[in-house]
């Protein structure tokens, strides 16, 4: 029995001296790694992603040694930061659009009249999400413009090539969240007006 106790005590003491690999999440790259897509995107999933991405927006960059691309000089480092900020803002737009779509009512059916106020509140939440997405679109455009400067034209950061592709799609107009968001806001307003027009005789 004494031998077992001694062995257990020895194991506990040994386990206490093993270093753990925990670290504080501090930098943009670390927060970005916590962002992930789900097979089915529930509102809580979108809100979790928004939390990590907004933390990433506010955080500092890690040392270039720990960047998500190979950085060999100051110019590459500058372009990397512009690309990263553009990408983060685009991901935030996607998440706010996912979230807004959960509350957006695409049609105002006559049989929804008894829940008119609840539907109007839901549309208000969706509008807030879309307007926040529009803010991030403006931010993304600002960073993308910096990344498109002529001095960066022949600098290719291979590990983040898809970030470069996003910038190109924005430049050509293939990726235009501003157009998408404004269209959603217009449709939302039309549905809101139909709900507001409902009265006790609607249903």
C-alpha cells in the first residue's frame, strides 16, 4: 500500500513539473485562427466568429516571424498587413450577413399579421446586422485600396494568395458586398412597409 501511495505521489509531482503549452491569445493571427466555419451556421456560431474577428481587428500583428505568410522584407510586411486587414473585414461582412439573414423576413405574409410587432423587431435586428456589414465593407475597401498600390503589384505572398484574389475580385467588381448589402436593405424596407400597413382587418 505504501508503495502505491509513493508511486501516486511521485506521478503527481512529476506531472506538476511538466511545462504546459498554453499561451495568451494576443495577436491578430492568433485570434484569426479561432475563427472557423460550421457545417450549419447557427446565430451563436456567427456571433462567436464575430467575437474572434472583431478581437483580431483591434489586436496588434505578431512579429513577422509568426505571420501567416513568408515575410522577407519591409515591403512584403506592409502589403501583408493591408491584405490581412482587408480579409478580416470581408470575413466580418460574411458573418454579419449570415446573422442578418437569420432575422430577415423575406416576405410579409398576411397570416403573420398577429405577430406584426415581433416581425418588425426581427427586421430591426436584421437591419442592424446589414448596416454593420456595410461599415466593414467600407473598411475593407479602404485597406484594399492600400494593398493595390503600384509598389505592391509584383509582390506575391504565396501562402495568402486567396487574400490577393479577394483584392482582385474587389477591383474588378466581382466581389461587391456594398451592392449586396444595399440590395438587402432595400428589400428589407419593402417588407417592413408591408408589415406596417397591416391592421386588424389583415387577418
